[in-house]
C-alpha cells in the first residue's frame, strides 16, 4: 500500500514496485484517513492487512503520524506482520528520530523510491531478493 498525497510520486512508486514483480496488487491512498477507510473496509469483508505500507509523513486531512496512531487501533491487528516504511521528503532529523522510536515503523527512507530500496526491504523483511 502507498499512502501519499502526491499523484506523481504514487505513479512513479507503483512503476518502481511493479518492475520488481513482487506483488499482486498495490493499493494507493491519498492520505491517512482514506487509507484507514480502505483497510477497515477490507477487514470487514475478510481481507488481510497489506504486508508492506509505504507511508508519507506530510499529507492533508490525516498525516503519517496520525495514521500510525489510528492504524494501531484496527482489529485484528498485529504490528509485527505489517511492515511500515516511512517514505518522505522530510529532511528533519526530528522526524527520523521520532520514526526510530515507533515500533510499528520498520524503516525510514527519503523519496524517490528506488528499486534498490525495495529490493533491500524485500530481502530484510520478506526473505526475497
């Protein structure tokens, strides 16, 4: 799942992930609130949570930090099964430090998403190369 308000970034990120042929489907949400609605709707009809979420920090309506707070309240929820990678343009060291102190966050990388980043994430968290 890609959670980002930037349409161009979402397009490029979908292409980058798609080139690696590592997923059947990529869901895109333009902010945290839309993402939560999609996840809640999916859970109600028996879908699983995504295995990997790329999450932007700065978005309108509900930003990445607010999303994380609400995401933890979803049932059934197991933070250790869903890998959340902060994918942001933020160069603020405080954002990186905050992310490192949130157990649900498995990584923090700066945009743009590169194939090498995705390959490393797959290798580290999903035993894929």
